[in-house]
C-alpha cells in the first residue's frame, strides 16, 4: 500500500492512466480536491470523463497510478472494503440515473439510506425531496417522471446518505438553459447545506461560469500514446 500524501484532501490521484486492450483511454498526472472544494470536470464526449469518475470512485481499477479517498488508497483495498468506503463517502449520480424502477422516489431514497446508514429517516427524506422540488412527485415511480425530474430524484438519492463527496456524471446535458442553471443551483446549494464536495463531469460549457475550478480533459487520446 502506498502512503497518501499528507494533507486534508478528500480526493488525491497520481499518475492515473486507463487502457483497454492497449488503447489509452484516460490519462491524468495529478488531481486533488480538498473538502468543500468543487471541481468541474470538462471535456468533449469521448475524452474519458466517465472513465475518470469510475477510477476516482473505485468502480474501476486504474492501469497505472493511485487514488486516495479520504486518505485511503482505493485500489489497495479488498473489493468489499472498497465498496464500503465508496458507499460511506460518495454519493453518485450516474449518467443513466439508475433509479430502482419498481420503487417510488421516496422509496428509492429510503432504500439508499437503509443500504448505507442501516436505517432510514422519513423526515429527512421528505425534506430532501422538497429541496429538489419533487414533493408533488414523491410517490411517483421513475418512469412517470420527466428527464429533469428523474435527474433531481437521482441527486436527492445521492445526497440522502450524507456523503462527503457528491459525484455527478453529465447532470445537465439533457436540460434546457433554465433547467441546467437550476440543476447547478441545486447541486451547489445542496453541497453548501451538507458541506459536501462536488465533482461534476460534463461536456456542457454552460456550467463553466458556475464553478471556480475546472479540470479539462483533452479530446480522445489516440492509440499510439
Ligand atoms: N470498457 C471500455 N472498453 C472499451 N472502450 C471504452 C471502455 N470504456 C470507455 N471506452 C472508450 O474510452 C473513451 C472515453 O470514454 P468515456 O470515459 O465514456 O468518455 P466521456 O465520458 O468523456 O464521454 C471512449 O472512446 C470510449 O469509447
Ligand atoms: Mg461520459
């Protein structure tokens, strides 16, 4: 196990690369994010944003390099401990939302809390659902929601386990200008309320003005690299 560089960083990464069949898909020399420090991960489609998120959250193991989350080296942990660290520390909003289709919005949050916290808090769930503007849709199932509503439900689900880190993959790409700005407001306000750190991947340059700190991935890396 490699020791994490000292400091209060929530995320640290060094010399990351990811290859599939010899093809270099993602490369990043160094990245850190302190607690409460938000980062916009920018790059065109195919530049490796989703891959980088998968590496930083331990969903994939890098070909080279290390990732530390909250001082623990992800890839040095056994799979079970890595999953537990991710569940405890990170709220994920996937590009494909992954809400449980048989459950209502409220039930999706309740299940997430049960899995991570071992119990669920109805009042806290109701408050979160209100904060994302879905009180009137709390008992609807995912397929009954608009794309924007489903995205807000997925954000509420990510937040309901009180994660130190909230990671969202393309949360605004399907939204018009007004809704995209509302989504950015929601993420920033929610993070401020809970003290969470945001990492948001997007090819949506409209988000650039909302985040002080951006990390830009280069367009598609080529095979010979
Ligand atoms: N498991 C995989 N096998 C093969 N190619 C992959 C795999 N995952 C991603 N890629 C390729 O890696 C590149 C980066 O993909 P991705 O991380 O999804 O980019 P982005 O999220 O920025 O659009 C793309 O060319 C994609 O086709
Ligand atoms: Mg992607």
